[in-house]
C-alpha cells in the first residue's frame, strides 16, 4: 500500500504543473478575440513576426491563423504599442498563411511544454480546469482533442 501511495504522489507532482498549464491555455484561448500574428518590416528591411504589434508608426499586417486572411494597417491608423489593436474590416487576401514564407524562431521551452502537454493529454488521467465562472471541471474528449491539435501545432513550429 505504501508503494502505491509513493507512485501516486510522484505522478501528481509530475502531472499538476502540466494540468495547470493546459487549464491556463484553455482559459487564455477563450479570452483572445482572434488568433493570429503581426507581420511588419523594419527600417533595415528585415521582416518580423510577432504576437504583439510593432512599434508605433510602423505599417503592419495582422494575419489570422484561423482563416488565413490578412489585414493591412497603416502606421497612421495603428495604435502605438497596444496589445490589442482595433483592426479594420477584414479584406480578403489571395495570399494564404500556407503560401507565405514564414520564419519563426524555434523556442525549446515552448517545444518541451507542448510535448509535456501531449503526454498529459494522451495519459488516462482526467484533466481538470477552471472554467470562466471559476468552477473546476473536467476537459471533455473534444476539448482534449482541440488542446492536442494546438500542442501538435506548437511542436511543428518550435521543435526541430
């Protein structure tokens, strides 16, 4: 009986941080209005991609990762340094995300976390998260599949 208790304690020590991260990710994804990235060119001609808008006074595009639609924002219309800029009406672009040449720096920490999330999601453990009302609940199989796809996307981007 003591061996079982020790194994359970080890499992919980390893699983709890991953469960917290998954719960945070689920809640954060519900808060974001639209997922995508910002693309702009600096004065040296280097193209930058990021999750935040460029410095004030810089033209940029916001590319939705859900639809592949990009929206151009002129420097005069762009709010300076705002984490959540007001976007103009979407304009259909013939260039999809898949057609764009995107260079994203690999982040080993994101890679490791995404792999840990996959391991947790593939385990037989039921995963608890805190919902929008602050109540604890278990992830459904559909939600687990969605989180698994997100983790696989992160692995594709940040792992070698």
